[in-house]
């Protein structure tokens, strides 16, 4: 796994997982409502390429009443055919693009 932090620093392997967990540990809970998606079949890999646009809601530390932050987000997922994976698919790439401004304003 490779993760690029908001400050531009790129990490790989276990340090990338630790940094990702640290950077996004603030929300206690989150939920995404899909708005639209484009799914295309990938004959060469036996999988699918998915682009989805969502509204992400986050419940922040504090009173815990309702969704306290709302942000637009998009996901890119590249699924490849793999008989060992769920439904015969495994994710080769998962990218999340979100505007963290509501969370940054909270801090």
C-alpha cells in the first residue's frame, strides 16, 4: 500500500497504514450516500472500473448528535477478476478523493 498524506509526504507499507489511520482517526463514525457511479467492464482483467461520487457524513467527537460534518467525496475502484476474492473479484486500486474542509474547520 502507498499513501500520500495531505502535506505531500508519500509512505509505503506498514508506515502508510499507520499514517492513514492517524490522519483520518478524527471522525468517530462516517457514512457515504452514493449520488452517481460509472461502472465499466474491463475484459482484459475480468473485472470492473468504478468511479463513484458520494456525499460523506462524519460524526465528530463531542455531543455525538447527528452528522456534524458533510463533505463531497469520490471513489475510484479498479476490481480485477480473482476466484479467491468475494464474488470472484479483488480490488487492485482504491482511491478516495474528499474535501476535508469541514473537518479542518472543526479542528
